[in-house]
C-alpha cells in the first residue's frame, strides 16, 4: 500500500494560486476535471483539484513515469507531505493519464479493471490518497477540541467508549478519539458501506479478520489511517517513525 499526502495551501493563499489552479486542472484526468468544474471556486474546489492532482501522481508513479523526479520519496514508508507546485514539477507538464473508473454497490469509486485500487480523503488543507493492489480505505481528520462525546456515544463500540473514559487528560482523550474516528472512517470506506455500518464495530481492540492497518500522526494537528484487505489476516498496525 502506498499513501500520498498533499497540502493545497498554495491554492488558498499563494499569490500564484490562480495560475497553479489552471495548471493543476490541465494535469488531471477528464472524469476528475469534470467533477472539479461542477464545484464552486473556494476551499472545497481546491481540495477537489488537489485530489485529482494527487491521484494523477499516484497513477503515473505506478506506471513508472517520471521516476527521476521523485527524489527518493518512498510512500510505502511514510507519506511525505507534497505541495501543489512540487507535484506539478514531478508530472512534468505532459498529457495526463486518462483513467477509467467503476463504482461499487454503495457508490465507492475505483479503477476499472481491478488491477489497482484507490481511495481519497481530505480535511483542512490536506488531501491524501491510498493506492494498493487490494481494496483500500483511507481517512484524514483535522483535530478539534472535543466539546462533548455525543459522536463517540453514537458511533463507537462499548470498549472504544470505555477507553475514552479511561483517558487521563483531555489531550489524551482528543488524540484517542481522532485515532478511533479515522480508523472507523477508513474501514467504512474500505467496505464501501459508510460510517453508519461501523456502529458498534470495534476497530481499536478487536482484530478485523483480513484487514491490515497503517496509521499516521502527521501532519501535526491531524490524524490519518489507511486499511486494506491483506493476505496475512488479523490486525497489523504500522506507525512509521
């Protein structure tokens, strides 16, 4: 599994934002481009642009295009945070690879053909993409102060709520909440069934058969988790240093 991470801050604040948006839209496939065009300009549209750009990088990376521009970044080890201008330089201005998509029973998008699978998520100013030979799910969340625990009470399993109540500080509780939440979202996206289907599904203390995990505590102030169906089975948690 490879995990890619992109900051779209340049599209929101940089003096070159408009030029970068135009270049980015020229470097994504037709399906993603049409989705961007349906959105109003602004932060949501910029995240969609970032998703299309990051997906194009992942696709070209798997096809061995522009390997010399990757400068030793190894997404299997840890998703180095990229920036829009950096990704555009990597893509080199060539025509984007046109991607054919298919959609699952619950509307989950994927590559047609089944050779590779992807999943996208975004929060705040970041977009992430997971790519694997098996079906995959990923989620990223910007952490906020927890005003109440109603979401946990509604969506978390009993053991997960017990762990939250046992936390010794609000900071510890916040980190555990978001670690649990991104795992639930990633698993819901892996199955395609949606977050409602994970109610009472314990993703923290009970192994999920055939599911492998990768977790990240970066970028700072965010939590991110990815999971896939793996051949080894059980729960495998990878937290790269």
